[in-house]
């Protein structure tokens, strides 16, 4: 048997090519996850420390820990506080920071319509924004002034009538008393004369000179004269004493006069309701109404004592123990361009919810704060007078020695 070559084979033999081994995609994903996991953990930690979700807040409240409490400078301020660069550069661990707002001394006063103004509308605004007014000055008038002025004129006329009536009553009483005294005197004289006639007639009757009828006539005349005296005395007794003011008619007229005077006083008081007056000494900050408009619920205008500006700061309850009156305070805001200086004037006595909030949706709206009043120095007060209710950042230097706030 002879050997067969490849050419003699009926079919060609094909040798398959061996493909290189493929790398596992699962192996690549594992390495990628291992590389990204630290980045995710770091990012999540930073976001958690900055925004402090409710769960993390409860953890801090339970343990008493403070973010950044172990470092020389805190790493997590409240989300609504962003320190200016110049303030952050000089920040110390002992400083206490909080949001604050600028306000006049005594806060903003609302100038409202007088009590009992009813449906009256604003007739005239007598001031403009920025005007300095004194307490009691008329700043606006209402349209019910004409009607109330008519009531005053009517009350004055009624008072004049009552005054004339009292004078007339006094004169009538004095005249009547004089007439009664004269009548009594006349009756007394007539009675004495009648008694004399009766005595003479009785004597003549005894001597038989006059008749019985003459004696009876003279006796009747004497009795009539005596009755006239009694009547005159009764008339005079109506005038008790000699004081005209004590007479009943005069007392009634005096009471009517007093009622008319009270009515005039009430009418003048009502007329005062047509004038809107400034409740304090200060500057007009804003005007909310125009002539012809009903006084709005928020008041006709706002005013405040901008000559003495203050700041109301909200300090978190865990830092308030370091704040005492007299400590220096620095206030900063982008709108000011400069920092304001002042001192702590008063530390509040109650803990409340935070009222000054930023637009950050992650802000802690349930924070517990205590209000601290800051009195600005004269130079800073002059600058802040134009920025009532401006939100600022307050930094209280608790390390510096406390000094009494500057006198206003």
C-alpha cells in the first residue's frame, strides 16, 4: 500500500483559528466601583455635614455633638449664613455668629387710622417718605372731617343755648325771690294794720259806738290779712337759703349745661379721629395708602426712630451662654459696603423659632434661637438709618472684655 498525500485526500482539512481570550466586563465594573466608592462617600459626607438632614440633626441633638467642634474653626456654619471674606479672615473660634436685621430703636411703628374711624377714607397725605416728624404731628387726614366738624358746631350751638338758659333761670330765681320778699313784707304790714283796726273797733264796740256788723267786718279783714302773710311766707319758702346756685331750677339748668359741655367734648374727640397723628418721634419709612383709599390693614404708613438704629440678632441656643451685654459686635452685609460696629444691649429671655431665614430650601426652619439686641454706635447708626430691615451677619466677639453699651 502506497502512502497518500494531501492532494490525494478527498476533502481539504481546515484548521480553525484560536480566538484570544476575552476580558470580563464584570471585572472592569468592580474596579470602577472600587475607584468611585471613596468619591461617593466623601461627597455624601460633605453634603450631610452642610445640609444636615433631619436624621443627622436628631443625631447631633441626641449626642450633643457639634459639626466641626473638634477643630480650631468650625467647618459647618448654618446654611443660611455665608460669611463675607473680610469677616471670615478674622474669624476666631470664640466668636458667635448669627443672622440679624437692622431696625430703629423700638422697632418700626405702624401709623394706623384712629380708633372708631369706621368707613372713612384717606383724604390727604401730609408727609413724604424720609420726613422727620414729632409725636402728635398730623401726618394724614380722613374724609370724615367735614361731618365731624358739623357735629362740633351743633354741639357748640346747643352749649350756647344751655348757657343762656342758665343765666335766664338765675335771673328769674333772683327776681322771684325779691317779689316774694316784697309780697311778704306788704302782707305783714297789711296784717298789722288789720289787727290795729280790729283792736280799735272792738274797743268802740264795747262803748257802743259801732255795731256788731262793723266789728265782724273788721275781724274778717284781719283774718284775711293774716292768711295773706301765711301765703307770702309759703311762697318765699320755695327759695331755700339765700344762695341762688342752690335753687332747684338753677341746679337743673346747670346740669343741662354740663351735659351740653360733655356733648361738645365728645364731638371734639370725634373730630380728632379725622386726623392721623404720629405715635412717636421719628422718620417716615414707607406709605401704604393714597387719597381716596380706605386705610389698609397694615396701616397707613410706617415710621421709626432712625436716629438711633439697632440690630436684632438671632443666636443659636447652644452658643447663647457665651453672649453677655456689653460685648462688641460687628455687622456686615453686601449692601453696606462697610462693617457696622455696636455692642450687645440686651439678651432675650425666651427661646423661640428662627425668624430670619434665607431662600435656601435646605435651611433649618425649626432652629431654636434667642434674640439679642445690639445697639449701634453713632457713626454706624447714621449709616444704617437708610437700611431698615436689612439682613446682616452679626459676629459677637465673646473674647473681648464687655463694656456698657453706648448711651443713646
